[in-house]
C-alpha cells in the first residue's frame, strides 16, 4: 500500500477521475496536491479559511476549491499547478459550503453559507445563474445529464437551476 503523508488535519479528499492525482483540503487553510504516478506533491496556500470543498472537472485538468468566499480554480494540466496562478472568483460573501463541476464539465456550481448560489462556465468570470435565499446552502447535486443542478438549504428548501437559469 502506498502512503501519502501530510502532517495536519485533512478535511476533504478528492481524486481525479483516472486516479492519477489527489487533492486534500486542509484545516491549515490550504490544499495539498499529490501526483500519484510521480510522487510529486505541492502545498497550495493563501486561502481565507480551512478548505472543505474540492471538485475536479471530468477531464481531471481543473481542480475547484472553496476555502472562504472565493471560488478558486487551479489548472492541474501537464505537470500540475506548480508555478501557476489560479483563477480566483469572488462570488460569495461567506464561505463556500458546496461546489461541484457538472458531469460533463461545462459548468460549475457553488453554494455558500450566505445563501447565495452560483452556476457558471468554468472558463468565464460572469455567472450564468445566481440565486439568493435567507438560508445557508448545505449541499448540491447535478443531474447525470447536467441539465439541472439542485441546491439544498438549511431551512429544508431545495432550489433547481435548469439549463443554467435559476428557477
């Protein structure tokens, strides 16, 4: 059994689809990244809070992270994110509590403790859909065909965004 060590609390774990890369969200407000084939690893820091949310796009190139109110997307193509700057999108007021790429990678959705939800094209900086409720987002799920994303809220409500338009 291979062992990949990090001295600190791991709060989230996400392998990419082909299992060659692994990312961990950290209590120490960062992300630890392992390239499993080569053994290379990288610590990505600078987050406002502990990182609890991670999502890979279906191709395993982009890693979306939520550590604070900003959605941070790393390009992990080629040799990985070392020496690159991530795309940082300030979309929420309070920390992100849910995020996921669509099953085909054409969109990413995030939801926050402030009740805001955002759906956007991961190559754009302007959201395709937004919604704000008076309740924390507690989760989200995409339909397998990516035609709809459903957000769950702490007050028991659900909100669906079909085709990128809040409903």
